[in-house]
């Protein structure tokens, strides 16, 4: 098994840590702590607006939905595809 992105592109997970041999999602208790923290945080940030759009428009309704996540849980940056290039270095 390889790496996989879930919900948002950016954070990559080892498939073996998230899925069992039959391809079912493992219970959170069986997932390593760091992976568990990221999976839980994904439930919170998935569907949120792009941080760059929000800063530029100051209106949540005018923002694109984020498709990419970078950084660490609780210190992440959420981006739409149009703003991803602004944050690559």
C-alpha cells in the first residue's frame, strides 16, 4: 500500500494506517496518534473556505471552498487551487 490523500490534498496518509486489509476504514482507536489527529482535524476543515480568498474578500460567502491543506493540525493553511501557487516555495 502507498500514500493517500483524504478529503483535501496536501496531507498524505499511509494507507495501511488508515485502512485494514479489506479496505475498510480502521476505528480511530487503532490509528496511530499523529494520523488520528490529522483525520479528526480533516473533519473540521473539510468544506471550509480558502484562507487566501477569505483574507482578500473578507466575506465568507465570496470565498472558494478549500481543496488543499498545508501545515500541521491547528496551524494549517487551507487553499483553493487558484491560490495554491501563491504558497508554494
